[in-house]
C-alpha cells in the first residue's frame, strides 16, 4: 500500500471511482483498519455521509492511504497477512469488524478442546473435530442422530462461540431449526460459507443482500457485573437502494 498519508475529511470524496484497498489510521499514525472496495469513491462518500456508520472503532480515523488494484480482495488479504506476521494480530478495527472469520476456519485446537461427537449421553462416536474445517468433514461422517442430539442441546453453537469467539456464526448455527439430513446440510453450508450468516432480505424488494458494514456495541454493565453486546449490520440494497440495519448477534459478557 502507498506510504503517502492523506488527511481524512471531505477531500476524500475526490478520490477516483476505482477499485482498490485502503488503510485507516488514528492520530498517532497507527493502522487501525484495512479495507477493500470496487469503487473507493463510493465507499469513502458513504463513510463521510454516515460518519463510518457510527462504528466506534473507525471513528478514531485521522488519516488514510490507498492503493488502486484490479484485485482488491486478494490485495487486502495479502496486507492483513503481512501485518499479522509482523505484529501477531490484525489491525483492531479489522478484528471488531469480523475479519477473523476466515482465520477461525483455519484455527486448530488441541483434541482436548475439540468437539467430541456423541449419539447420546455416554455414547461417543469416537469422532473429534479440531478446527471448523475438520468440523464440517466430521459432520458428513457422523450418524444423523448425533447431529440432531447436539443441535437440540445447542452444543455446536456453544463450542463455536467459546472456542473461536465467532458470535455471528454461533448465532446463525443456533437459529437452524431443521432436522435429519436437512439439518446436516444447513449446518455444513453455514459453516463452510460463514458470510451467508449475515445475509438479510431487503424489507422493500425482498432481495437477499450482504451487509456493507458490521460492528459491535457494548451496553453499560448492570449490578450483576454483566453487560449486553450486540453485533449489528448496515445494509444497502443494490437493487432498490433501501438502507436498513439488523441485529446479527447478541451475547452477554462480563464487565472488566
């Protein structure tokens, strides 16, 4: 990405309507977000119009840089991988924005922390999944009675939430109410394509669309020492232009 910095503001609208990647920086020139767009001008105009969709993480933006490329998704992935190799993590707004979904698919855990499949209590299948990719493979192999047993108990969603901290995917898994082979199929489809967990129907024309942006909001702690956390999505229908928001996930966390 270009090493030249630009001050964030109305002049950002003057950027050419080209595909590319961009970096957002705070006042200390710390990289806080790497994004990609097929039309940087349109993306920046939306950021300015909505004040970063009120995303508390991106609101710290003071500077930006950009790079034009015909393969923005590929270039963004390369930049994030380079950043993680250097710093051991992603820019903080990429983490809160859900960029670790792809990484969670690759993350492996020890067999002790893996998912142990049972047909019923005290009747193990002998199958253990140690990553989400491995999990989808095991789902294809285990008896359907095991799939139904764990889904009814909410075991799949709890494991995904506790092990991979993927609240959106865990909530999507929990919402699946099918049975039999249809349940198996929907679970595999949802985990293999986690982006579908955020698809919503446009309230105006009914088209299924992905969010333009996702972000998290944490409420105030109550007397019990816990506080609510919501993950929301901002949608703009590419068919009719309707904009709307939806709650994608809810969770309760302990106040620090």
